[in-house]
């Protein structure tokens, strides 16, 4: 049997619950819902390191943060030197034509990381803009397109006045065809038209949205501005972090926003997601036009979510559900499903590192050494998967901590390395994480069990988070750059 074509659709900052098929009645995602109903939707999919850079390292390398060493947001660390083996380089070595469009978020910007070719639009990257003194075609192909199409040699994707991480929103001011979301889709379809037909292909469609700026086309902005949204969940534990609040700060990660601001941001966020959903229908029609439908695997995933005001938090980096749980949908054509279970929902705990071995499994390509992700094929047929998942991130919005967490079959345990604060949530009874059980004597045994799981995960860490069988708070944090320099797989 010939090897399948593979399309990996990656979006930025989309929550797992921001789709109709997940039970959200306030957003319309009919094409993603169709893809999910006809494929496998992993209902407990997570990113162990919920910001753009470390999440994409896991996606490209198939490694956990214990192996790849990226556990915070740090630009400017060379990607190809540290991670020479990627999903795309492995497929390329097996005969695939590999092509990436959109967000890569690696350094240096033009590093292809194993792709034959990349058309780049990363959005606002602070290191890149400083080095090039603003946006330029040297670091962003979309900029060249925008300037050519508008005739404005100074056109910039940041000129609308809404920030790349700000809790502000407004409708897109230009023609819809000039939006970055449309550009990623259009350039991806151009590749499908111009690909080498004698080889299977791997296409990485990487959308910068729904990450801020929240600027969907005007008709989508208007649609969601007029739609009611449910109240934001506020846990009984939120006051524990009052000293770190920055109420009404435009880029505050923790703090209250005016309700009108929240409504505008949610409208921009949902509108941006529906605009991506429309591109999925265009993708389906393009594959049909080229007679590729029965030969092409499609994965839809996000690098992380967005708290969107849950517990007075915005953006990402924390281990709570809005930030760490992600959509993961896998569509496998019928002819390729041998050894797979029937399409439907899959409740196995999964993580971004699992995407690489799953796609290599479908392609019949050997998984490289060092990959500790797992193929999801057995899980679709009912096999038991992970018992628990360890996640972490360096955070500053709630104090200078390494925020560590364990997601088990039913519970989530969180530990803050700075002061040793613990939380425990029963996600079966309390999926919105409203009630912290860590101080409840009735849950003392569950708390101790999860604490022991985290001790095992952190036992040999450089920071010295563990002494014997105890977690040690207040330890100095090791920088990502130092870890990568010491452990780079050169």
C-alpha cells in the first residue's frame, strides 16, 4: 500500500472547548465538527508546556519536556542545533515532500527544521523584530505579500493598534483575502496544486490565530458581539493569588477586566476560530478537486489554549484546563484504518509529543530514537494509555514559580515551586476547576498520591525540587538556554 499524504493543521492558542462538537453552543465550527465526527477526537489531550515555543518543540520532536528541555517561553534559542531530528525531517528522509506555511516560532527565523521549504508568518516575535528593526520580508513572507497587495511599502500586521498579547479586539480593517488566516490557507492550497505528484506529501498548515490580535473579519466580529456568552468560571481559590493581580491591565495574565472588554475579546477570539473553520471547508474541497480525499490523513491540533478570563486569568502558561487542554482531532481515511478502532471520541490522556509517532505509524516510518511520545493507534482500539501526565511551565504572573502539575485519570494536582502551594481538583465532578480540594481532609490520601507522582517526575531535576520523598519549594530555577546548551543533541 502506498504511503498516505499527511496534513497537520496547527492553530495557536485554541482551547479544547472552543468547538461545537465539544458541547459549546456559543461558537459555530461546523467543518471542524464534521472532521471530528468522522475521525478520532481525543477528549483529554494536553500540552505539557502551554506556550508557543516549548509546545512546538514537542510537536516537532515527539519529545516530552524532560527530553527536549524547553519548559518556558524563551525566544532566541537555536532550534536546529538542539533538535536535528524532527517529524518533517524523518518524513523527508522516507521520501515525503515536506512543506510548511505559517507559524514556526523557531530561531533563527528561516531555519526550516527539516522542511523542504517554508513560507513564514509567525506574527509578532519580539527577538525577530528587534534584530530586523521591525517587520520585514526577511523574517515574514506574509509581510511581503501584504505590502505587494496593498501597494503600501510600510504595511505591518501590527498597525491596527491592538497588541499581540493584549486584551483588546476589533474587526479586521482590510479586505478579507488579505487576512493572515486566508494567506496561510491560500498558500497551502497553492502547494497542493504545485506539489510533486510522484511523492507523498507532508503539509504543515500553521495558523497564527486565534492568538491575539483578536481581529476577525468584520462580519464575524459583528456576529459574536451580538451573541450571549456564559459567565466566566471563578474558583473558590482565586483570592489566594490576590497579591499578583493587575486588574484592567491590557496585557495582564491575572486580574479582572471590564465585562465589556471580556465580551469584545471573546467575540474576536470566537470569530477568529470560525474563520479558521471556514478554511477547513476550503481544504476539504481542494482535496476533493485533486482527488486526494481518500489518500490524505488530516490532524487538527492547537499548541495550547487561552484562559479567556476563567478564574480572572488570560493568555496561557498555567496548568489549568483553559490553558493546558487542547483540541486534537485525527481524520484517517477508511483505507488506512487497519488496526485502528472505529472513529469516535477517545478518552486516553494524550499530549502533543504523541502527534509525531502517530503520524509516523500511519506512514509506516520507523520512529527515531529519543522520541518518548506514543502512537495513538492502540488507544483508538481501546488499549489503556497513560495513567497520568506531568506538565510544567515557568510563570511570572502568579509569582516567580515553576508551576508543576499532574493530570491523572480523574484528578489534577498542581504545585508551585516558589512557595510550595498545592491544589487538587476532581475533574470528573468539577471540570471547570472551581473547588480546590487540597485543604480538605477527606482528600488527603489523593493529595499524597499525586504528590508522590510529582516527586517521581522531578526526582533528578537540576533545580533540586526533590529531597528524598519530599518536594522542596524555593529552589532557584534553571534557565531554558542553559539546559539546551548542556543537553543539546549535537
